[in-house]
């Protein structure tokens, strides 16, 4: 029989994975909330960021956690440019076009990486990779605890940016009423690109947090992004508190159901949850009625 | 005089039908059969998304069910392959109706519908990969028994003509649909669902019929696939790549046009073959090109290749 200790350990582990899911989901939900589109290139962006972290470590010996500020800034720039110069102009204002263009981007990034790195899985070997805190009944991996802390801090920073800064106010204005924001003098195209940039920055940070304990391969982003879709839908598309709560819930569900279910069926629970939420309550737990 | 819109499809089909007369190379025929199977799959997607505006990213669900239905009916129940093929198509149509009923009734549109189709395809992939009835991860084999009544032919050309015949049939059906009342309703829903509803279109019913037809056609593509390659596993049948290739062929050829998916599939596969020939063993290079093409098609070619050709012709006549 499963002892409470094992279940508690699974819950803790799930919380820590959930925090990283939250970071990935934040970018998706932010872009959805403002642009009302799903960025299908989100997963590929994550993969690309993980490869950058991988190269920085193996070639230059830079620690993933040290990379966080540079990665966040760099990917903000990449995301900004992508929306401003590729996705925005190419979509010509149609939502379905955005779906297709971001899908095209994701195919290009993913297979470009495949052409360069082939389908091998790679991981990095940081000195603290296996160190852990002893809680008596279980061990907690140090890099995962650090990742948990950084994730929540980033979510908080994002929240403060949205609530306290002028740019944040403009983002919320565009999300609420695009036309009105435009009439009030907000440069909507700029705000769209900033939002896209913020989304890319959050996955770039997630990549830094994942690499010490995880591996990278050209298709790895998909696995995460499907979970992130579930979280975004569960939390309510466009809702930041929803994404964080949803991510922690999904992290725990995944970890605990891993104790009971066969490995091959592990992801099934997530997809079924996803479909049920979509069908029964598409606005999610926190989403406003549209 | 025959109108251009009738002449073009006729020429394309006739041209394709003549190819085996000039070459019997296995590689060429393999390539053409696969390209036509993708074309058929894309024709199915085109009904729901091209005409109806409901963007599915999960048509692999129907492709896989058509393929598994065809394969399992033979392998597990010993049913005649032609009947099994029909059963596969029926299974796909049924799944389409159920998925459509659940999601359209819940009011899922746009991105939400796209996501839910993606999730259904993944659920099928995981389930079929795990269940022992479907052969699990090892997949399912169709017994080699080359007889026409077994839907297996000694000559690849014959199979090619069968696939082409089905593609031509769906082409005809789509052209009829364009001019039918049902087609007009479907396009009205794509352009403005609320307005269509206000004018008395039974939106749910029309969408359901569209997804059932769409799923049946894509399911037929799956059935043909397994009948040709005689092997299937969940990552082939329900793989995300099938969904992507299906929609790409339709978009690049011209979504919402009858001939678009066929031209798109041929162009896409021709180009893929070409880049593979040039780039050699580097994996993924052809797909990078596909992704770029998808973006370019969306950005610069409204209505895809067909739209381009049409504008060229109209411009030329002026």
C-alpha cells in the first residue's frame, strides 16, 4: 500500500514541476489574453532556448542559472521581432492565419534544430545536479527547488509589470478593448510585439530552469506545450493567476497519477482533463465569460 | 464550350491517370500513391476548414481511425478488405460526428476548436498505442494476400488508379458541394456564423454534416494508406505530422477550392522529394522548407496555388 509519505513526496515533486509548467503556460496565456491567438510556436521557442542553454554550458561553461537574465532579454528581443516583422504582417488580421503562421514557424524551428543536432537527446552535467535537501521522509532536488523559487518570482515580476507599469497598463488596455486602446493613442502593434516578447522571455527562463535536471531534443518542446495548453485552458485563457494555479494542479495530478497509472498512460489523464474542461467549462476556472 | 472550372480538374485527373503509361518505376508510383493519399486526406480537411472555416489541427484522429478500422476489421474479424475499408470510413465518420457534436454543442470555435481536435487526436494516439486489441506499440499487420477481391493488387499502377479514382470522386463531390445549398450554408457559417444563424441556417446541423463528411474522406485516406503499406502503428496513424501535412496541402494548394488540396499535396511532395535529393541525408531540411512555404502561402498567396493561377488566367484574358 502507498504510505502517506510517498504521496506527500509525489505532491511536493508535482508542485515543483508545476512551477515550471506555470512559467511555460504564462507566456501562452499572456499572448492569448492580449492577441486572442494561440501561439503554436511556443513549444519550439522553448526547445530553441534549451539548445542555447545547452551550448552555453557545454561550449562556454556558463551555468544555466547565470544565463537567466541574458536569456530573458535575448528572447524578449527575438519574440518582439517575430511578432512585429513576421507574424503580425503575414497574418493580415486573421486569427486563423496566426495559427497557421505560428505552426509554420514551429515546424521550421523544430526541424532546423533536427537538421543541426539530429534527434539525439542531450543533457548537461552541472555540479549540483544530484544534490538534494533531506526532509526526513523524502529528498528534494536542489536545482528543482531553485527552479520552483525562480518560477514563482518570475510570475510575480510579470504580475507587477502588468499592474504597476505604464506598459503593463497599455497591455491590459489592449487586451480589454483593442479599438479603444488604439484611439487612446496606444501603439497596438508595439504592444502586441511586447506581449509576444514577454511570452518568449518566460519560456527562455523556463529553459534555464529545466536544463539542469532535464534533457533536450529537437521535439521536446511539444511535450511541454501540450501540458501548457491544458493548464491555460484549465486556468482560463488569458488569466495569469489561473495559469499559475492550473499549473500547480496539473503538476500534482501528473505526479500523483504517475504512482497509480501505467507510464504509457500517464499523459492520458492530462488530455482527458483538457477535453473535459474545454467541453464543460471552456472559460476555465478563472476566465471571464466571453 | 466547357467552362474553365470544369476543364482544369478534368485535365489534372486525366494527366495523373496517364502517368503509369510512361513510367512503371516503383519509386515514382510509391511517391504518387502517397501524395494522392495526402491529397485525399487534405480534401477531407478542406470540406470542414476550407469551406466551413472550422480549423482542425487533429485530422489525424480520422486518418488513424479509418486506417485502424480497415486494418483491424480484417486482422481481428477476418472481414473482407473492401468491406473493412467501408467500415473504417464509417468509424471515422462516426468519430467525426461525436467529436463535432461534443465540441460544436459546447460552442467551441476558432482556437478552442483547434485545440480540442488536437487533444482528441493525441488521446487516440495514446490509447491505440497502449491497447492490446490494436496491437499496442508493435502495431498491426495486414496479411499479404494479393488478390483484387482482397484490395491488394499485383501491379502498383492498379492501386494508384484506385486511389486516383477516389480522389477524382471526391473532387467531383466537392465541386457539386460548392454549388449546392449545403455548400452555401457552410460558406455562410465560415464568413459569419452569427449572421448565418440569424438568417435561419441550422448551424449545428450543417457543421455536423460537414465534419462527418470531412472525417469520412480523411478516414478513407487512412484506409488506403494501410491497404497499400500493409502496416500501421499509432504514431503513423494518429501522428501529429499527419494532421499538419493534411492542412498544409490544403492551405498551400488553396483552402476552400475544389482542386486546391490535390495540387497542394502534389506540389508539397514534389518539392519535398526534390530537397531530399539535393540536401541528401540531413534530416528535417525538407520540413523546414514546408514550414517556410506554409508561412509564405498564408502571407502572400490568398487561396494558395489555385488563387495564384486563377488571378493569372483572369489577368491574361483581360
